[in-house]
C-alpha cells in the first residue's frame, strides 16, 4: 500500500511520526533509543532504575549496602541518576544528531522528581523531551521548563488531560510537546484503567482519542500532536487516522516491536519466547504492588500469583455469624475465626503443603509453602523504595517510610523481578510485561525463521505500512 507518512514537528525538530515506547528497568537503553533516533524517529530511553555502565561498557549491577529502607532508597536514587545520565549519553552518541531523544519516567517511581532533575542536570542538551505516566504528573511541566525541554504526559482519557491542563499545564503551554494516549487495554506494562472501566471490556481507541483531541482544541492546542500508544503494530491498520481532522496531528508509539531488535538488550531466551506467543497469552492482571492493572505474558510467575489468590480466605477476630470456627496461625498462634467451609478449605491447603498462612491488609489469609513464605518475607525486608508507595512492602516515600497499612503478601517485589528478567534470568519465572499485540511476532512474516531486525530495518519496515 502507499502510506502517506509525513514528517511531524516533535520537540523542536521534524522527524518521522514514529516514537519508541519507553520500557523501564534495563529494557529501553541508550543503545536502543539512540538507534531509533538515528533512524529518524524519536528514541526513548528509560530513567526508571537505568543501568550504570563502566568504562568497558559492562553493566554495573546494583548492590545495596544500606541497612534501612531509607538508606537503600537513597542509594536507589543516586544510582538511578547515574544510570540515567549514562544512558542519555549513550543515546546521544548513537543517534549522531538525528531524530529526537526522550526520557521516560514513571511518576509513581520512588524519587521520580529527584531522578528526573538529576538526569536532566547531568545530561543537558542531550534530552529533548520527557514522557511521564503512571499517575497524574502535575509537576511535570514545571520540571521540564526548568531545563527548557518538552513534556509529554501519558494519559488514558480526555478527563485526565483536562485535569492536568487546568491545574498545571495551562501555565506552560509552549513546552507541551504532545499528549500520549496510552490505551489501557492494549498497552504493555502498567495501565490506566479507571474504576468505571472493565479490564474485560476493551473500548475502541478511536472515539477516546477523538475526545482527547476535542478537549485539546478547546484549549487552542489544535497544533499539538497526540501520540497513539498501545496496540500499534503496523501503520496500514491506522491509515484512517492520518490526515484526519477529527484526530488532528498524530504520531504512533511502538513499545512492543522494539523488544525484538538486535539493539534490544533483553535476553535471547526472552526474544525467543516472544516469537512463540499466541493470542490470549497476554492478559491484564492486578497483582502489581502499584495497585494499577498491568499487561503481561501469562507464565509460571503469574500462574503462582493466581494460585496464591485462589487460596485466600476471609477471617474475623471474634466469632460472628457464620465465622464460628477457631483457626490459629503464625509463630504467635494468633486466633481468628473462619466459616466452617473455609476451615475445611484451609485444612486442605495445609495438607497440600501450603502450611504458612499470611495475613493481608483486608482481613484475609493466603496459604503458601514455607519456602514461598520465606521468600516473600525476605523480599519485603529487602525493600529499597522503588515506588512512591508499595502495597507489597508497605513502603511509602514519606517521613514515616510507610503506607500505614500491613504489607500485602498477595503481591510481589516488582524491582526484584524486573531486574532479574532484564538481566538475563528465565523470562518464564519473572514478570514479562508485554503489550496486547505481542502475540503477532509469531505470525508476522517479517520475523519468519526467527529473523531479528536491526532498529533501522524495523523502522524502514514500519514506514512501508507493515
């Protein structure tokens, strides 16, 4: 097909309307984002716990020495800034002055503002834009303006953008480089589903994006591009969005396809797994310690979490109604009361080897093996504050260092598993974020016989419409 793919002004320069989606913790690196920019698009490196690299180009794996969470948190922030600066410099060198370079930050990341400022200070002139989501980044515009770079909020509804604009962004409109619509059903990683939206009932992105454009036009932002993120595989499927006044200036973000390139730092085992996915292998789940839904490949890691949730049982502290059966658990033999049916279930779990009952913040118990209980407890003790607040460990980036709630054993340490999968450990045994379209690797003829393109080959392919 003939694709009318026109250059678009992004962060002060005309580039291809193709943006590499930022993927946190060791996945969107300077090498991959620099290559994307070198190909004429917008490369995005992640400043979410970015890898530090030594003078030989070898990754310096993070080791925490602090005895307290707060001490480890300070190490996390300092190392994150150092890694972010390094990845920005690598991307700058690889891009050779072509395209644009953006930095991706999660607003709900521990120390997000400090990391953002630290990287921008240490990489002045190398970063042209900041994309930021996972929360409501009201301060994003002010932080971007401090370094005279463009900002790109990630939202999933017109309502969210309206709130950001009226409260903050209207004061600094000139540096608003674009608005990223991240589809909550199609995008990989954490998703912005609202309480009124069902994970099982995906909505067509077109009317949602048209509504965002209508809202933007109300604020005289007709010229500001929207970035369509999530579910974008080949542009021929989006040709009706091009030169469409209802959509306005549009560019497309590719988060999943850049995983399978020669410059992508993910392991060969992860790349091979992507080529074997089938439709239905990628699902939304709500196990993340952030509290957000997230999109990931269903594997043994998620299977264990689903099984763990199936062994959840409600209790009360005193006999009440049907909760009449005494049950004791823990080293102090805490006494609680279950229903007769739940006591029968609990005894069954124990007989199967799930002998450790762990209390959740919602007055329930989950039953796990002694080995899993020990792992959960150790992971909670090892917390380094990678999130602004964490359900799993009960850390919060406040004076008290806690959410004030019990740690939740139904979740997991997201930093641990993303570091593991990002540095070569078995992808089946770790959280494998992926967008909904990841199953298409196996059926797309471009990847026949296990072909893995360079970033330039991928961008050239995308420009053909495929």
